[in-house]
């Protein structure tokens, strides 16, 4: 198996070599998993809101330093609208208008409808992502992150969450035949891990769907090199704000 030295997503080599568009169905299978994770992360705007809202959550992709979530996908409006129209019983014009307004794919159609589309990754154009990086002792230099062109924003949250050696996570991956089995193994692994108070750096960015997952790793590695990052995997449920 070998020792993991650099930032990487804890996925198979084959998946890591795919573009985000090519790996979309695999990513969606992970993020739609309803896991019993030890932490729920919520956007600060929701915490400050006094209005009750119905929220959806996703399971992030485990990484050597924390985890990573693709929080939004944007697609080719015309092609996707035409493909979805019949399945949703609405006109292509209505769907195209919603896509042009920036409604992301996962909000536009139920997961079962999206999963029913053939080669849905071919329609994807842009993704937004959020990497959660555990921090150790030492100051965080904001200027070091602000200098990275792909970073759109970031913040630090104080949480209590278990951390697991990424080598142990990778061992569970190698025992697993499919995504669901991998994630169920991780549920058990994290359920038995010690919970600690931690600082999590949440750094957000965007990229084109043709970007390879290994290139996304390289982007987050730039962050890990600039902050007092801890090499420990964390898992959580990431709540998404309502439209």
C-alpha cells in the first residue's frame, strides 16, 4: 500500500485519474450516501437565519487531510434542458431558464432523475467545491490563501469530530468492492474513533468539469502546504443552503 505523503482523495487510482465530469456518477454515489457521520457542518448563513428551512446534506469524499465536497455543479443549459424535459414533465424553455439563472443541477431534478440520464457528466461545465482541512497548532496566514487564484473564500470553524489515520481509511477502500460498502466500512471506523476538539479550515473554489480529480488534489495541496494542516481524515454531513 505504501505511505501516503501528499494530499490526495482516498479513492482508487482509476477514479483519481478521471475528470470531474467523467467521475460524476461515482462522486454522486458518495455524496448522496445518507451516512451516520459524527459531525454536521452547516453554512454560517443558515446558523444566523431565524427562519426554519428544510435542508439537504451530502457526504464528502474522504481525503488524507480532512475531506472534500463538490457542493454545486453547473451544466450546459440547452443540452441538459432538452434531456430532462420529458423526464420532469416540463418544457425545455422552463428548465433552460432555471439553469441560466444559476440553479445547480442537484437542485433542479431529483437524484433518481439525474441518475437516469445517460452520461450526465457530459453536460457538466463548472463545479464548486469545499475542502475541509484539519488544522494543528500554529497561526493561519490568510494572505497565503488569498494569493491562490482559484480560492473564492475560506473560514475556520471550531468543531468536535473524530480523526482517522488516512492509511486506515485506504485499507478499508482496498477491502471494498463498491462505493456503498466502502462508506459503510467508514461509518464503523469513525464510530470507534476518538472525538477531539479541532479547527477545520473550510476553503472553497471552483473549476471546469474537465479538470481531473488529481488536479483538484493538486489545488488543495497548495493550501495544505501553506497552513499547519494535520494529516487526518474527517467525515461529516455537509448541509446545503436552500435556494
